[in-house]
């Protein structure tokens, strides 16, 4: 079964189609943000563009359901999606950078790949929370503590699933093979889906506040 999946993901045509779909999804998202949701904070606009870039149609679905001011009403489920997308945008960038450094540049062993990728994903995801808090006037110590409590569980689950899935699918594929990139894209989306219920629990129990409704950005 796994070999069949790897053969499918390793097909250059599949990678080409996926890239074309992602480009179309990103262009649609940029257009919608510019024309209909330009009021959103700059950070959240970046969150949605990156989420769509990592997950294509799944990212568009998450944005359409929870990130636009045109949603009928806000809800607990929508807050969860905004929260996990915020985390995902930073973690995804860190994970991609980690894999490119550990696998592409340094050709390290699996243990080092996992360590470097997880560390960079955690730092990037963490920064996505600490930075805005400090911009809002919070000192570094308080912002660090808030982010530590609010994001650790979400990032940990996201990266365990994402990195584990990537290693399972990609095997010993190198950056020059389609399987390397398709495994990365699939694993990122798996991490997003795995961390979503974690964010719902964190919001439910008050550990995270959850991102405000996009309708409120008008005010």
C-alpha cells in the first residue's frame, strides 16, 4: 500500500498538477483579500496566504469557512480554524526551512533532520505569537509565557504528525525528486488537521483565546 502511494506521489505529473492548483488557489486568495477583506490585519493576510500555499484547496476551504468577513456568523469551530491556521503559517515555514537545510544542504541523518526541522518549526510558530503580542504592548517575558502555554501543545502535535508523515512517505527521497515535495505538502496538511482538535480543546478550556472574528477587524 505504501509503495503504491509513493509511486503516485512521486509522479512528476502529479507534482505539476498540484503546483498549478496551489498557484490558482493562492491567486484567488490574494484577489479575495485585496478586494473583499483588505481590512484584515497584515499578519492575518499573511497567515491565510501561507496556509493556502501549504495546503492548496484545503487552505482555501479553511479561509473561506473561517477567515473572511463575509461569513454568516462566527462560531467555536471557526475560531478553532483561525487559531490553528495562525500556528500553521509559522510552523510550515519553519518545517520547510528545516527540511531544506537538513536534507538538501547538509544531507544529515534522520535524527538530525527531525531535530532541526522540529526546532525551526517550533521557533517560527512561536514567533508568530510572541511578535504580535509584543507589538500590542506586552513585554517579552509576558509574551513568551503566554505563547509557551498557548502554543506548545498545538505545535507539538502538528509537528509530530507532519514530520512523521513526511518521513514515512518520502523515505530516502532527495530534493530533486517529486516524491520529496509531494510528501512535504501532504504531511503539512496532515499536521494542520491533527492540530485542529487540539486548538479547539485549548480554546474550550481557556488556554487560548482564539483569533477574533474577521468581522471585528472592520472596527
